[in-house]
């Protein structure tokens, strides 16, 4: 009986670890988007780009990050 409980607890722990790994992997795209936007934002601010150009650059980076996130699902 104790052996069955031990095996059940190991199985449960394994399932929890696998679910956590999947959730963490799905969040990678969001992290990449946030990091990319922050880096570009600081670069644009540091170089004092015109406001219209800065907005276009940020929008472009947001689209690239979004598409990267979508493509990462196919690569897993």
C-alpha cells in the first residue's frame, strides 16, 4: 500500500512539473516581446528619434515580436 502511494505521489509530481514546463514555454513569446520593446524604446529615447519615426519603429518591433511568438508555437 505504501509503495502505491509513493508511485502515485511521484506520478503527480511529474505531471505538475510537465504542466509548469509547458506554461513557462508558452510565456516565452510575451517575455521576448516585452524585452524587445523595452530595448528599442530605450534606444529610440537615447538617440532622440523624431516622435513619428519612433512610433513606427516601436510598432514594427511589436509586430515582429508578435509573429515570432506565433512562429515559436510551430517550432516546439
